[in-house]
């Protein structure tokens, strides 16, 4: 179960959608979305480990399905955006921006001064989202992501939260 830093008022983005802390009961929908969105998805065990470790795990949920989710690790004065995903049918409608903004606010509330993330070099849409939120590129991790029979580089990005 998520620890402190995930409680608070329920944020709503519309009449049929709520942004709230992720629970173990959400994992089937989260994993289904992960599998629909990524060629090398996280497993249910990875998400469960994140919940049990107390990472900031949030889900955007509608009555019939999971629309998006995010996972943020906070330690000392920095945080790391580990996963941010929006259902392919929901992309381009502002949900990714809302989820990202909420996770950054959670990081700030836990005294993080800076956030880091890695993103596939080929994920132009996500890179655009992060740049529009004020992230800057600071490097490249060679061969960071699996891709078919090979590997793909990751762009490393950061943003100050103070």
C-alpha cells in the first residue's frame, strides 16, 4: 500500500475521471495499459514492488478502465520519474500533462529540489511533453532500453523543482 505523500484530496480531471493514489487492486488495469502502450512493459511484480517500496504511484481512472498512471521515486532532495503512461486512445488530450504536473507537485511536497527521468530517443511525443513542462536534456544513456533484438538510447532529462 502506498505510504505518506500519496494522501490528500482527490483530484478530478472530469466528471468520469479521477486522479488518485494507485492501489494493488488497480494493478490488472495498470498492467493491461502498460502492455498496450509499450513493447517491453513492466510486469505486475514491478508495480507491486513500487507500491510496497512506498514510491508515489498515481492512477488516472475512469469507471471502466485505467486511463493513465505515473510512478515517482523520491529520496533525499531529488526524485526520479520512473514511469508515466497514458492510454494510447487518450493521448493528446492533456492527461499526460496533468499526471506529470501532479507528480512534480508530489515531489515538491516531499522536499525534492530536482527531478530526473529517462525517455526513449524515439518517443518524440513524450520528449515534447517533458520539454513543455520545463525539462532540459542533460545526457544520453547508451543502450538503456530494450528494442527488438537490440537496444535503444535514452535521453536523460531534468528539471528544478524549487
